[in-house]
């Protein structure tokens, strides 16, 4: 769907009501809980067409769904196969939304190398951060997931990056974020790059403890912090 021309703020007679939009957001979450990729895409399209912002569809629609699935998994009420199916539905739904977050025409000339650290294959949140960085004019080098620690430094050096961004969703792989900072120090490169960390188990306190320059709590916050550390705001 090409929704780039939709003026989401223009209210017309017959437009969906706030209640209908709330129902669509709930349906989005339910599609994840039901592991239904097709429905996740369908609801995403409907929600966008109803005028809901792509980021709102993700954060108020899909995220509560995947969070619920994560909680059930944590409590042993569902298992890895279901978690994988829910993640597939999450990716399908968020991809529809991300396609509606256009890349900025005006570029910032700031380069960000971003990936999920070694041992960690969670990349849904990182992909959302990448979309937001592109929408804000950053040149982004997404080096993927389960990325060896050295690769962050190699890529950042190769492209003369301003920022290294590391995502981690597991308490065990958070250590990789610290590892990259230690490696940067050992190589005498710590001053060359700003470092931002993010992912559900991380926090500002963690960023402070490992000597990162910033912590991003979500995609919007990540962009804000990267703008701050690169002197754009
Ligand atoms: Co996994 N998983 N998972 N998982 N998984 C968690 C993280 C977990 C909390 C679930 C739980 O038990 N409640 C738990 C971790 C527990 C812990 O470490 N203490 C867990 C586990 C245990 C595991 C496995 C070990 C399970 C197993 O194999 N037995 C395994 C690990 C595999 C590995 O990585 N080696 C595993 C696997 C998987 C799937 C593959 C099935 C799938 C991931 C698919 C994928 O990403 N391609 C998956 C999923 C989907 C989840 C949950 C349910 C949802 C994660 C997600 O996508 N959230 C998760 C539970 C949860 O988080 N509540 C869970 C939505 C996303 C939009 O949010 O990623 O937080 P998030 O990103 C946000 C912010 O954090 C921030 O902005 C994003 C957008 O707002 N952000 C950044 C993220 N990165 C950033 C970087 C920045 C700045 C901001 O700067 C660089």
C-alpha cells in the first residue's frame, strides 16, 4: 500500500472514530497473540488507512501483543515454536508500518553503524530504530544481528562512522555492548565514535556503568539521543 500521500490529520465525515481506531490497535495486538501474520498485515493496513501513525500502530498495537506473548513464554505457558510464530507475525505487521515511514530527503551527513550484538538474534526493535534513523536523515549501516564484537569496530572504522549503535535483548548479551566499548578503548579508538546502547534489558544506568555515550529507550528516544551526541540538537 502506498500511504505516503495520506494526510492522517485531515478529519472528514465518515472517518473512523477514536473508538474504531482503538479497536484496530487492539486487533493488531491480538493478531500477534494469535500468531497470525496475514491478519497482522491486514490490520496494519487498515489502521494506517484509518489515519493512525505508523509508530503508534507499532507501539500501541503490536508491541502490547508481543509483550504479552513474551510474558506467557516467561511463565512457561507457551514455548519456543509459538514465540517464533508470534515474532513472524510481529515482523509482518511492523514491516507494513515501517514501509510507511519515509526516508528523509534531507540528509544529516552523520553515519550510524548499528547491529544486535553477538549471541543475540532479536532484531525487530533494531529494525524499527533503523527506520527512524533513516526517516531522520542519518546514513545507516545496519550490520545485522548476532554480530561479532570486532565487526562493529571494523565497520565503523571503514565507513568513518559517527556513532556505533548496539542492540541487546538478552541479559547475557548485554555484556557484548560492554565488550565493544572495552575493545574500542584497547585499540585507542574510544574517542572516534559515540556509542549508544538499547534493547529491553538495558537502561541509562547500564549505559553509564559501561561508559556508553547514550541509552535509547525506544526508537524515538534513540534518534533524540543520537542527535544530541552528534551535535545535531
Ligand atoms: Co526472545 N527473549 N528469545 N525471541 N523474545 C525475550 C527478549 C525475553 C525477555 C522473553 C521472556 O522470557 N519474557 C527473553 C530474555 C530473558 C532474559 O534475557 N532475561 C527471551 C529469550 C529467553 C529468548 C531465547 C533464549 C528463547 C530460547 O531459545 N529458549 C531465544 C534467544 C535467541 C538468541 O537471541 N540467541 C529467543 C528467541 C526469540 C525469537 C527468535 C523467537 C524472537 C525474536 C525474533 C527477532 O527479533 N527476529 C523473540 C522475541 C520476539 C522475544 C520477545 C517476546 C519480544 C522482543 C521484541 O521484538 N519486542 C521478548 C520479550 C519482550 O521483550 N517483552 C523476548 C518488540 C520490540 C519493538 O521491542 O526489541 O525492546 P524491543 O525494541 C525497542 C526498544 O528496546 C528500543 O527501541 C525498540 C523500538 O521501540 N531498542 C533500541 C532496541 N534496540 C535498540 C538500540 C538502540 C536504541 C534503542 O540503540 C542502538
